[in-house]
C-alpha cells in the first residue's frame, strides 16, 4: 500500500471553516530522541504559551515511562505557525515532565535552560548546520541503485542537474514550511554524499537555538512523510568506502566575541573547550566515532585541534572571522543526531560558567 498522501482527497476539507476553534499540534522529543505529536482543539486563537493547557500522554508507548506509572506531562514552551493546517492553527513545542514533577530523562531543555539563564549577560548565539540523509521506504539512500552505489562523490555538494541532486522539491517544501512557521532557517545546500542535504538555523540566542532546530527537524520529517521519503539523522549511514558522514556543526559566539578584538575571547573559549574535549564528545551524538575518523573533513575523535579555515580540525575559525579579528567559532565535532539543547548547554557551561 502506498503511504504517500493524496492531496486531491484532502483538498475540499481544507476549505471548511473551523467554527472559530483552532488545532494545536503538541510536539515533543520521545525516549529515543525521535519526535512525537498529537493534536488538541483550542476554543480560540492563542498568542502565548501561557494560554495553552498542560497536557499528558502515555509515556510507556514512547520509552519515557513504565506502564504502571505511564503519564508524562507536556508543558508548552514555544509556539510556531502551522504550515500544514494554515490559518490560526499552531505547532506547540513542549517539554516533558514525570508525574513527580521532575524533568523526563530526555528533557535536556530543562537543564540547558538553566545554563542559558545563568549565562544571559554574555548573550550567547548559536547557528547550527543540520546535515541529514534521505532514504527510500526500504531504508536504502534515495535514488541510489538498489543494493549498489551511485557515481563517486564530487558532483553532489551544492550540485545542480539530473543525477547530481535528489528530491529538490521536498527540500524546497521544507524551506518554505520553516519560513512560514517562523523557524529561523538561514539556508540550505546539497551535501557531499548523494541524497544528503543540509539546512542551517540561526543565529539564535540561548535556549531558542534548540527550539528552532527541533522544530525544523519536525517540519522536515513531516514534509518527507508526504513524499514517502524517510529522513535519517544517523551520522554515518554508509560505513565503508568513500562516503561522507553527517554532522551538525555548531557555530557559537558571545557578545564579546562579536565585538572588535573578539578574537581574544574566541581563543579563550577554544582553550576551555580543549580541556573538556572528551566530556563534550560524550554529548556530541551516538555513533559519532564512525564519523569522526580523521577523514572526510573531520578531525579524529580522540584528539582536539583547531585552526583557521581548517575543515580537518575539531574547531574552525572561519577565514573571514580571523581576518576581521572578531565573530564566531565553529565546533565541527557534533554529529547530525545530537540533541541541540545538550550541545549548546555544554558549550555555554564550559566556556562561560
Ligand atoms: P559552513 O561554511 O561551515 O558550511 P554555513 O554557512 O553552512 O557554514 O553555516 C554558518 C552558520 O553560522 C549559520 O547557521 C549562521 O547562522 C551561523 N552564524 C553566523 N554568524 C554567527 C555568530 N556570530 N554566532 C553564531 N553563529 C553564527
Ligand atoms: Mn554548512
Ligand atoms: Mn555541511
Ligand atoms: Mn560548517
């Protein structure tokens, strides 16, 4: 059975009015780092999360709670416009809490938010480069010969033309869905491996970085559902051969780094990151050791390094930043499957607190 949506059948229903009520899609991170969602009717359009109810779900079905105490609570934290339903309908990103009031195991936002609050005066900004791969329904990379491989890497990165880029229509839909929703998407590009892409989100201040990245991921997976395409954030889907992995480069700056003379603050932050290298690696994504091999524009996982314009280093200072003497740094270590709350929280703790 085809699972691809049939827009023609749905079209007449999309024109029906909603009787003044709206639909609020509550979205949360589950026990495996995946996304879940469910919808509730709200009596009238809302402007802030304070107007939305705390809700709950069956955590035993999402690896977030045992069956005998299965209620997990959803607390709305950010609202985005709903590009699928349109109108006053909304997407609501939520934090998850256990029945005793403690944050759920995968509620990394709770902890990151404390760090962001404590570091507020430094005005930390982040910009994330989310790489990902597209798969066919059978799990093999989209448009690759079944059980085989496409032409070697070289023409795919920022490619144009038949046989060089795949699913551009899906990527365009996602970009526009992000802009409509209010996600701070900064750009897109086709990546080095065939059927691998990247979108950038930011710069975003503090905790909002994680909110916007998670919502951008939700929109991508949701759009791809309509195309019958799978999205994977695994950092190394093809382990052998000359195929790039997928990362989530984390660009970072503080108020001081962004001002003339900021290079000193950038170098001081790098020195602090160096000392905590392995602590950061522990939070920088599962299976990241498969990706951080020292090849394919990565630094080896076991050694910290940094350099100007060096794509083989753990931390890169962009050439234009070094030239003007201020700006930001790029942490190239995070894998595509990170929780951005964990990574941004750790960077702030290590460099500022
Ligand atoms: P790359 O050359 O590594 O591929 P990209 O253009 O893909 O770089 O991404 C650069 C990212 O850096 C963007 O997400 C952008 O929002 C972010 N960025 C730009 N300036 C800053 C800054 N001052 N602080 C943090 N992030 C920034
Ligand atoms: Mn990039
Ligand atoms: Mn990239
Ligand atoms: Mn980068």
